[in-house]
């Protein structure tokens, strides 16, 4: 397993964001120390509106600024998001979380300018965790099924997963049957090896993968508590990446990326 500082996922009822959260994701593309940001004359938010499907459907937006020369630069990391009401909350990483159903306007301030966008919270119910659309992406983002870890041709330390999670049924069977099912403790999920190892609560060659207070830990813990079930979620049909054609015109410029799997 490996750490993952910049790629995120977001999940919705019909979307898997391969935020990788999901599943949306974001990734910085940079080559040197970041230069000072030029003055901007217009702000743009992508997507222009959000719909949050359930209690776990947390998402980010991209904030860009247009310079006087007509170039668009990324302002996502410095933008301030302020909801007009308590229908959503913004966490330290800029993710918007649903609080109560309804329509909320969110103000965005960046580069000395201000704009806003709408967020519709459809539900704050917490449906059962999807192994295919939530657990598998967590393992992929954590590097568990990478070619350098358990996704290699021979696996790692006697345990093998499909490479990058291409076979959910195989992976579910491997997790359930490995060590005679001792990877999971349904009575006390926090004592499951699947959670102890990536948080360094038990010896793990891959080191620390995520913290106990992370969203990834919460997803895996809830899945274990719900009985480690395998669902039959449909396959992703297409992948959308924003912005479609990022441009980094100066060394050190960075660009947040957002990916949505439909």
C-alpha cells in the first residue's frame, strides 16, 4: 500500500468518482516552486452546480480565474467556500458535505473576486456501503491492488488482489477467505486486520496508509460492520475529466483535476 496526498474520490447514486470520491478526484501537476498568481478578472466554478445524493456523497469543485490576457489559472487551493446556510458544510480539504436536504448557495472568493454556485442536497440518508463503488476505490486509491503491492502477478506476502481492482468478485472472495476470514472482526470492526494494518495498528510492510479519522477508514469500518457484503453495482460506462485540456504555462504552476465516472 502507498499514501495518496492529492487524488480524491467521491461517490453518488449513479456516479463513481475516482477522486478518485468517490467516485471525483483531484491531482496537482507541478514541476517547481509555484510562481505568484497574476491578477484575475473573472472566476469560473466547475461544475457550475452540484447534487449530493446521500450522507457520504462529498464533493469538491474546481475554481479557476481568467487573467487580463485571457488565460485561465487554477485557484482551487486558495479559494474560500462559504455556504449561505447550514444545508452543507465545507471540510478542511474543501469538500462539501450534505447536512440537510434542500438547495444551498455557496459563495466562492478567490483572487479578490467573488462568485457563487448552487448545491442541491437530495438526501442525507446513509445507504449500505457498496463494495464495488466504495470499498474497491478505497483499496485502489490506497495502492493495495497496485502492481507493486497485492495486485502483482504473485501478490504480496501470500495475499493477492486483482490488478487495480478489475475483478471485484475475485477480490471479495480473496478478502473473505484469506486467513480463514480473520481479516474481519464483525463484532468489533476496529480490531479487523483490514483496518489495523493500514493504520499501523498491526505490523504492515506498507506502513501508514490512512489515519483512523479519515473518510477511507470510515468507509471500510462501516462496510465491515454491515457484514462485508458484495453488491452488484453496475460497471462504469464513461469517465469525465475536468478541465478537459489543462494548460500549465509557467514552471511551478499547478492544476487541480476532477474526475467523474458515469
